[in-house]
C-alpha cells in the first residue's frame, strides 16, 4: 500500500498538462555569405591599414574593448557599467521578475493563516435563553483559530505558471546582458566617433591655415601687381568655405562629448576622457562564430527564446484551467467566554474539508483562452525566427562592412597621397608661373577632401570592428558574473 501511494504521488508530481518546451533547432548554415566567407581583409599602408584576419570559432573576450589598447577607453567603460542608469534599471527588472517567480512557487505549499476574534454580546432574553450557564444575558466570546488550505498541483497548473515566470525572468536576464553589450559597444563607437571628429577638425584646421597662408601670399603678390584682384577674391572665398566647415564639426564634437557623458551616467557638465585616433590600435584578429553557436551567444536571441518558452508554458496554464481542481482545507481553534477558559475541555473545534471543482459551462471562455495562448506561442515563434534572421543579417552586414572598410581605407590613403603630391607640384608650378591660380584652388580642395575622407575611413574601420564584436554577442559569457550582476 505504501509503495502504491508513493507511485501515485510521483505520477501526480510528474503530470503537467500542455506542451513541454523544446528549444528551436539552430540554423543549419555554416557561414554568413553566399559561398565561402573571406578569411582576411586587404592591407594598405598608413595608420589602421593592417590586414585583419577572420578566425573561425575564436572566442570573444569578456572585455573585448581592451583589444583596442586604450586605457582611457577601458576606464570609461568601467565607469559606464557602474553608473549607467539603464544597467541599474535592467538589474531592478530582473530582481522583480525573480521575486515574482519565488512568490508563485509559494503555491506549492499549504497556505497557513491564523487569527483571533473577540466579541462582547447581549442575548435578547425575550426571544432566546441566555448563552451562559449563569443566566446573565451579557457574555464574551474569544475564538483563536488556525486555518490551512492547500490546492494540490495535480495537473501542473502551478508548475506551468512557475515555468512561465521563470522563463520571463531569464528573458530579463538576457535583456540585462543585451543592455550591457549595447552600452559597452556604444561607448566604444562613441569614443571612436569623437576621435574621428577630432581628426576631421584637425585636418580642417590645417586646410584653413594653408588657405590663410596662401591668401597672405596672394595679397602680397597683388600689391606687387603679379596677380589680379579676382585671384585674391577667389582665395578669400575658398578660405571662407573652409572656415564654414569647421563649426558644424565642432558642434558634432560637443554633442558627442555630451553623449559619452550620458553613457557614463554623468551630466554634460562633468568631464570624461578625450579620445584621438592615435590613442587606439586596430585589432588584427577578429572572431567569426558559426551561426549554430551565434544563437547561444546573442542575448537578443536568447531573450526571444525565453519569450517563446514562457508562451509555451502559458498554453499549459490555459489547459489546466479547463480541468477540475482539488482543494483541501482544515480549520482548528478554540472558543470560550474568557481567556482563562480557552484551553479547557469542550472549547476546541476543528474542521477538515476537501472539494473538487471544475468548469461545466463557461460560454467558450476557457477554450478561447487556450487558443489565444496557442496563438501567442505561434507569434513568439515567428518573432524568434525574425530575431535570428536579423542577427545573421547583422553579422553579415558587419563582415561586408569590414571588407569594404579595408578597401575604402586603401583608396582613401592612395587618394590622400596622390592629392598631397599633386598639391606640392602645383604650388611649385605656381611659384614659377607655370600654371594659373585656378589649378592651385582645385588641388587644395582635392587635398582637403582627401584628408577628411582618410580620417573618416580610418574611424569607420575601427567602428565596424567594434560592431562585429557586438554583432557576435559581445563576449558576455566570458566576463566575471559580478560585473553586471543584479544588485
């Protein structure tokens, strides 16, 4: 008999209606591009012109930004992780979800409550005999009691509810990881954008200085009758155009500084580190994770998977609502006219009760709630697939960008070098009177554009390198758990 009871208990404990969640199969693709993925980028001379090598299954460091070898950048990211309010909000959301899960788990156990009631009463002696043995119509009644209620989770309704809440908590855990990855990537790209703007401003200021120097020369030549006023006016216009490009760049730089302060959890009036392109290095080896592993590493995919898991469990909750539920309860206590008599014989009472209730007619409400839960699961499945596709696209786009960045930087370097040589030749020719002044203007404008384009190409290559680390999941699985752990 004891063995039979134990077997029944195990059977009931293992019975949970609704589908058991099965993780979606990983993508069968072995790469991110049609054909074989490229293994390295082209190399070019100059800063940030080294070839980058794509390494299959290279793991991503938990602090991947250290590969840029910039201590100010490392310090700013550390400050941002500690102070950014988005991290704090995500940690609080995760704590809330975990507490809600623990609260639901409390339904696994009997619910016990206690109470005490006291009253002073008058018996209507014209209609009833006095309640007390003394014949006094006034009497007191003191009743302490203890109540126990329990709903056995026979068909797993509570287990499915806990499973759903557990999945929601895991969803928020991965959202926290996504917030962490996004924050660190935004700080890196923000710092690189600031460095790019500083490089463009420096190039623009060099151009303005060269244009100003040339204007001074032309004015002297005009005084000597060697050039016309039209040449001087043309150079003044060229200088003004160069000067006009500087304020927008300075405005972007100021706004980028404000953005970095915000990422670090600071006000715009609080200073953060300043960044120059010369302060960072280009990582030479870059990871390329297989698509089947990417679904394990991208926090947005893992969060979508937990949403799907929660929706699966909700189907079980909806099915269980259509099945009869068993309720057990007990009530025990004493009732006496005074505290001193509470535990004397004849004052105690108790009740044991059990019941089973189930829906008979609900107008289709429960059926349609189940179908709604099934539709929500289908929706979550489609959203999961969309998230996977977007993640694969994100990686592919970044790999394409890195290949193009290397080609663009090679072209920008060649353009800058050619423009510089051309400008030097034209200036010498102008001094010898071999070319018209218009040729110099064209050479100067070409060189100025080439110099700015070179800085932009360098920054783009660095930013897209950071983008690849983010697209592949950001290495959150390799960082110490306490770095972004919920407080």
